[in-house]
């Protein structure tokens, strides 16, 4: 699958590494704001043996139409900024190119513009596209549904110089129906990113925690998303849409569980009887 990458900062470079190492993707080009590294080869710059072109262009060198006519791709992956869609979105949509945006925050108008593109092509947006974070958010929502009156706290940890509250933590708070002041922040050293959701029950606590060890984790999420979106109908998708089917047990597994599992109240009665 031929892919193009928008954005080549620290995360973009880590994602490019994963794309180059994957056998399922072929990195055709990278577009960035700066003219620095223009016309360099991504494999050569990153020190990765690859036959993939992966040439770096600045967005002022070509229009998106010119670029996509010259070097067509199946998927565009965006790790740039909310204004990035102004460069490529319309050109990609009219060609039916899948758009995967991992931009952390969009203003409402920009997000609406992204969603409008889904009338023409497949569009997916995830503020944090790592598999672990998205699993954590789904698991947290399930637990909140089970115990809606539990005390919930969100703790996020990042590198010392990160001043703003984590965008991912804000998304977690919003998804759980919590105010942003429920977020506790820690700034220390070179922590890439740690997010923890603490559920406080009267007699127990549950902690759901995700820690990013390296930025390549975003690349793993991209590979999963690209694979899952392949063959889907045009429309707007989230990582939750792609992950939720995996939360359903297979029918034979469900049947085995139902046949072998005793109701919880029988187990409780037997325990009580044994203790007397």
C-alpha cells in the first residue's frame, strides 16, 4: 500500500521508521512545512535500508494536486497541524485517497471540514493513535458503565518542558464526562507520555495505565488503522470504531463461558455456607 506522510517532526520521523520497516506499506513521500531536508531521502536520513523512494518535499514546492498526480498514494497520514488539511484534503478526497489524521487537536471548524471529506472518501481521526491509549479509553468507558458512581482521577506525566495539559488527557476526560480539572499533571525529566485513569471504589481501586516507551508506538497504531480501514466504505471513523469489534468474544467462546460459568450469586452463597 502506497502512503504519503504529512509532517516530519519527532513523531513523524518515528512513524516514518515504522512505515519503512513494514512490509505492508510503501512510503512514497513526506511533505513538511520547512524547506530543510528538501529532496533528501527518508530512508537515507534515518539510516534505514530500503528501496522505497520516501523523498522529502516542502509544501511550497508543489500543490497537492501536482504531487498526487506525480506520485499517487493510497493513503495520506497526517502528523502535522490542524492547518495541514488545507494543503492536501480536497485533492486527496476527490481522488478517493484514504485520510488518516493523527493531529492531536482541531478547532471545531477544522474538525467539521475533516468530517465533510468523508462524503467522498475514507477519513479517520484519532488525537492519539497508539493502540494502548485507545484500548485504555474503551476499557475505562466500560468500567464507568459498570460502576457509574466510582471516583475517577486522571493522571498524566510528560517531559519537564511540556507546559500545556496533555491533549490526550483532555480527550480521556471528555470521553468519561469529567471536567478538565480532574486531570493531575506531572512534569519530570524526559517522560514521553504516561496516562493513568484511577477508579476509586470503597474497598478497592482499579488503575488503567498506558506508558509510551518510544514514539514508534504511534507508527504501530498507524499500521493497525491502515490495515483495518482497507476495504471499508467511505465515511468518518475513529480508532474506537476499529477496536470495538475486538471487544466482542467469538460466539463459541461466549457459549463455552455461558455453559460453564455459574451465576455470581450461587458462588457467593456457597462461600457463605463454607465459612459457617
